[in-house]
């Protein structure tokens, strides 16, 4: 009996396997590092959120930027900082998002049953993990 309960607790604590709900290419530039009022952004999640607001709401797009259906919704865009915080973060992704140069990235919206749980950001040059 104890063994069954122990195994059940471990299974309940294990994260569900995430799948790619959607992915898109984005170029992060200086416009994405400032909010809609012109103030500088230093949080990588906020920069990702501004990039999607620029794309969907303000029509500010870099060459190669791709659309996504998920973050066209303003309420869902508001979730981006939290989704990024729960994703696979490292010095590379934080650094390129907050850096001073334009950078191409691929964003993976990860979760299950069309419910996002986190975002992963990878280099657009193909030198990354690529996935959820």
C-alpha cells in the first residue's frame, strides 16, 4: 500500500510532457526594447511581450517577423512575461533579448491541449535545442 501511494505521489508531481502549440520567428530590435510610452524595458519577458504588441497591435514589424495566432489576443499577450519566466531560460536568451543589437529568435509556445504553460526562446540560426 505504501509503495502504491509513493508511486502515485511521484507521478502527480511529475510535469506533464509539453508539446509545441505554436512557434514563430521574430527579430528583436530597438523598438521592442521600449514600451508603448517609450520607456526602456529591461525584463526579457516584457521585451517579448512588446515585440508581439508591436507586431499585432501597432504594425511595427522587422523583416522576417512572423505572425502567430496565439498572441494576437491582448489578454494572452499579457501572459508572455510569466510564460517566459517558466520556460527554459539561460544567459544566452536573457542576454540577446536585453542586448543592444537586433537578433533573430524562434519562440516556442509550449503546453498541452492548446493551453500554454511556458515559452522557450532559441537562436534562429539553428544552433539550439528547438522545442518544448
